[in-house]
C-alpha cells in the first residue's frame, strides 16, 4: 500500500459506517507509532500536520518525511495539512505531495470563508488533492458553551457551502472542542445527523480527544468519517514518559534519549491502535495488505 488520496479512503468509510483516525504529527516518533498501529490493526490512517505546529517543527522539515513514510507503509496512508490559514503554507504542503489540505476560514464572515475556500479548491483539485473546510466554529478552550447557537454548524448553510465551494470534506461543529476538556461537551447528535443527510460529502470531527467510546460511535453512526485526535495522545505520551523516567531513577537505571524515543513510539502505537478499534477501522484492510 502507499500514499493515498484522502477523499477516496473517506468515501469508503462513509459507505461502510466507520471513521478513519487523523493523528497529528510533530515528531518522528509520532510518524513511526501511527504507521505501526495502522499496520498492526490493518487499518487505513491519516497523518496530519497542523499549521499551529510550525512552532514545534517546520513543515518543510517534517512534511517530506511524512510523505515518504506514507509511501513506504504497508497500509493506505493519507497525509493532511490541518487548519491552514496561510495560503503559501497550504501550497507548500500540496507541492510536497500532501494528499489533502484544510483551509480554515471558520472565524471569517461566511462569504469570505466561501471565497478563500474556493481559491484553495481550485488549486488543490488541479493537483489531485482533497480539500477540507470548516463551517461553524470548534473552540480551542476544551469547553463548549451549549447556549452559543452561532458556534454550531447550520445544516442549511452547509448545503450552500458545499455547493458554492466544491469541497470534498466538511469539518462540522456539533459540540466538540479542541484540547483537553474541562467540562462535559454538549454533543448535538440530531444536528449532526441532519447535516450528514443534507450534504453529499464525508464529515469531519475536530476536537476528537476526550470523548467516551459511546460518543465516538454515536458520532460515526450520525455521519462522522474522519476523527482528528491529538491532545489526549500528546498528553498521554508526556505523562507516561515522565512516569517511566521516575521509575528508572528509583532503580538507578541510566536512561538515554533513544530510550525516550522508543517509549514514545510504543505509547503512540498502543493508543492509536485502541482508537482504531473504537472508530471501527480495525481490520477493514483484511486480505488487501501487501
């Protein structure tokens, strides 16, 4: 298997009612752990790099490594540029071979969001890449104000947005939030179902950390096909590595940087594999792998 078109694998997920995990990458350990989990679980996977993570590692450095790792994988791997607001960075990702990009104009006035999205769609489609855009706003606080109706995606507006922009994937707001939750989210599953029945494209969940198994699976049954997952994973790695360092210190064991790298890969592989089982993508490649 190899680097694949994001739209293609998500259209299959939409038909067969499972979701594909989209896991953010900031390190080589993340790349290795994510692909190892996908190969173990016989699952397609999406590796993402978010524009906000440029402060940790530049796209020009990690992007080509992500693309090459996808090409070398034994399962289908899509490589996605997430939450792009800088057109030049989006273009850079496309030129590197990313198979999808997200143009994030959710905070803009509606017509401006439409125009910016149309521009990215024109370029990305010419290069054979998939485009994701967001309608409604997924907040960054880890909390969601249930009464703030204007933050949720409007189903009727979603129909118009798909028609005007020609996007391939729609990120929707139905009660999730980025980051670690500080209060229980208010998930509007009926709204999600209405949006899914109104548009003809796969739906994306942002703020995919911290939900219960049942909430993930209900979201998938109502139309979610791509689940972005990062905060819980990144936090888990930090906590477990810290714990192992403390245990090693108590035992007087010498620890080196490569030990931390190995631990990180193991922890990432375990958590990503667990999420693939929950999302329903485990085993979908049975009989199709190299």
